[in-house]
C-alpha cells in the first residue's frame, strides 16, 4: 500500500481578491509533486478577532482552522507586508494558534513575495519562533513576484518563478521526509 501524501496547508496572509500571496498559494498547490500535496486554506477572513476569553470554547471557525492546521504535515505561509509588519488577518490567525497544541513544532515554509519587504518576513520569523514553530529555512523562499508576475497563471508560466516554487516545495518535502513527519490527509476543496 503506498504511503499517504504529505499534506502542506498553504495560508495567505491577504484577503484581497487579487492577492499575490494567495496566487502563490494556488500556484504551489498546482506545482506540488508527489508525495507532497498542497491544500489552500481559504477561510482566514472568517476567523473572529482573537479573544482569550473564548479559548475554553472557541468559535466554530477557529475549531475548523485549528483542525486544518493540526491535520496538516506542514504549513506554507505567504504574507504581505503592511506598514513594516505582518498583516492583521494573519496575526489574528496566529494568535488563535498560540495555545493550540497541534501547532507546536509544526514544520513551516515561509514565502516572501517581494525582496524589498523584509520587515514583515523577519517579524513573522520572530512570532513563529516564539510560538515554537519549526521553521524550515531550506524551504523558505523570497521571490520577485511584482510587476507582471502577480497572478497564479503568470507564476506558473514564468520559468524562474515556477522553478523557485518547485525548489521550495522540494526542500519542504525533503525536510519532512528527513524529520520523519507523518503524512496527513483531509478533504481537498
């Protein structure tokens, strides 16, 4: 019987319909090669504002988010930079994961869609380290996704970008296999 796929949950820190980071996540899902499968999480905008008083009985959207994170073998996080920081929607989502055991030591590949947007990328590293994430530096990538390479289709068509995505995904797969992380499966939308 073949091994189950290694599932990485891709999370975009942007809610914009034309988000470069969301396009990256969708392109990664199309470029993932077995045994890796990338599933894009599309419900970040439905998470309520973080409230520690709700931790004992979290809202349904938070339960679904935590469940998706817990079932994934790894996370791919692509986030824009706003005012030299992490987007509010992503920081809110991460706040809901701070006390969630399923996040501890979760392997993570970070994506920076703009070489000049270093502040948020560095801040995201700091937040995730504080949360006990396992940031896989070999799978983290900075790609010049500006100008004409801002859609999923353009990323798939532009050789330098699609190869950068493939290299990141291959490094993620290798790291997961080397670390012995089990695959995880859940319904793909």
